[in-house]
C-alpha cells in the first residue's frame, strides 16, 4: 500500500503513544479548522482583488496582489493537515510541539499584501 510521509492506512497517529487530554486534541483540531477557514477567506480575497477591484488600477498590480493572496491561501491549506498531524503525534508521545514556518510566512505575506494595497490606494 502507498505510504504518505509517516502515515499508513493501518497505523494512524491515534495509535501512537498515549492519548492526550481530549481538550488538547480538540484545540489542535480547532486550530486546523481555523487555518482552513482563513485559507478560504484568502482565496476569496485574492479572486476578488483580481476580478472586482476598480478597473482604474492597472491589471498587473491587481494580479500580483491577488496571486499573493491566493498563494498564501494555498500554503495555509496545504500545510494545515500536516501541522495537525505533527502536533497530535507530539502530544501523544510527550514531545515538544514541532516548530512551524507557516505563521511567519503568512505574516510576512500579509504584510506585503497590505503594503501593496496601501500603495495602490495612494497612487489611484
């Protein structure tokens, strides 16, 4: 059977180590779901910027801003489940929580998007 980075259908993360307090597992799941909701919002914002922003703003800056937001949405959606899995596994094994670059990349990307949006508002 195909193996997906440390997970196989017959041995899930829930079969490793000791079950943590259920509140921590539920908090981990809520964090994952919040990331998915944020990803959907970023996707909608990116599409909105590209398609519905004022036509007085040149297409290239709209496209750059929109694709930046869509790229951040993709990053968040693509890394969310892996992060949930790594945190759940660490809690079950009593290990420190794994580090993640996603928050730093997301914060930096949103800062760039905000600066670009502010510059576009000042120019037009």
